C-alpha cells in the first residue's frame, strides 16, 4: 500500500467512525459503486473523498470534478490526497484546473497543493501558472510564503528559462533567496549565438 493511500485510509477510517459503509467503500472493486457515491445526494465528505481518491488512482475520469473540488479544500490533507489522485488520473483537464486554482487570488491560501501538482504534471500550463502565482507573492508583507516557496522550488524543478526573471526577483526576499539561488542554478543557461 502506498503511503498516501495508507494515510488517507487511516484518516478517513477515524473520520467515518470505522463504519460498515466505510469498510465497504474501502474494499470494493466496483468502480460503478464508487462513482455512485460521487453522484448520490447526502453522502458524507469522507465517503466522497474515498470514492474519488480510489477512482482517480485507478484512472477513472468520473472522479475528476470531485478531486478538483477536494484539491481546493480548506483541509490540507484532503488537498494532498486529491493532488495525489489527480496526478495519477491522466485527465487532460487536470493541468488547466490546477493552474486556475493556483492563480486564483481569492483562494491563494489553498494554492499550495495545486502548485505542487502543477510541478508533478510538467504540463504546458505549469510554468506560466507558477510564474504568475510567485510574482503575486513577491509583494511586501505577503502572508503566503509557503505558496511562494513551493513556486520557487517548483520552477527550479521544471528548469524553464522563462522563470529566470521572477526567480531573480525572488532573490530580494530573505525567505525565498536560498531556494531561488538553487532554482536558478538548475535552469540551463541559453547559449549566445
């Protein structure tokens, strides 16, 4: 069992009270039953999360909408499990959705996991979204340093030359300077012709 699945199942077992309904959803191999949980009214959040996670990890695109909603949840463990499942889902809409969440200033407090997901996906939307999000985080007294740091580290991982200007700007911020130095070092220099 992978670590993310183990963590999710332990958390949701506690949240559900280890009910028979939880045990059934945790064990079923029936994707239609899991998908039904996502569309039936009155289902508890733990059941929707478990069903979406299991479907997403199995590559069943019926989980997409539920996982995107969970990716933007106020509870970080829910965001982390949704990002994990979305990375495995293989849905072409995932990068656009993660970019929209990462760059939404009204929800920036919840942008950490969308930013990390964009790095994992390495999609065409990843670098522009991380640059936009980081540039906004460079304003004085911005309270979202964890998001900014994730952007800096992610841009280093993606090693795209388009990130060089915003990473140079990040050098002026003490909380980001060391990570920006490392990120810039990972970006190959363009040859002069």
